[in-house]
C-alpha cells in the first residue's frame, strides 16, 4: 500500500511540475516582435525590411503565432514549446501544430532570434515592440 501511495505522489508531482515549466518558457517569448533581418539559405542571403520593402511583425500568444506583412495578417498557427534533444543537447523548440518549420528560439535582452530547424535554413531576428 505504501508503494502505491509513493508512486501516486511521485506521478502527481511530476505532472504538476511539467506544466509550470511550459508556462514559464512560453511567457518569455510572448508579445509583439518587429522583424530586423533574416539570413541563411545555401547562398547565405540576408533580407531586411529595406531590401524587401516589407515590414514584418509577429505576435506570439500562449498558443498561437500571428504573422503580419505590411500590416496584413498573413497567417496564424497554433504551436507548442517542446524540450527536445538536438545534437545530444536539450533545446526549447517552437513546434507548429500542423505544417510549418520547427524553430529554435533564443532571447537576447529585447531581441528574439528564431532559427529554423533544418540544414541551410534561415535565422530571423526580431525586436520587442
């Protein structure tokens, strides 16, 4: 009987802790972000608002990301934050609910850096609005 009680307690604590971590991770990237630049691809191209004539913005809520170009809503995707083992190290990733590119994210003060999880893909930088 004691073993069942201990196992139940451990399971309960484990489930409660994992939910708190997800909320803490997600809240760090919430908000409105203005696009600074994107670099990458096989040719190592750099795109900026000046070179493209586009002002891009993303709005990240607790369960979705809205993508805007020149003030127009282009798309909205549902996502989750997942901790995955990548190259033998744990990384927090933005994982779209349906089709889309999985991305690493990194915060550097008021800058959000999104790195596509694929070879020769892009790194996009945003500044907090």
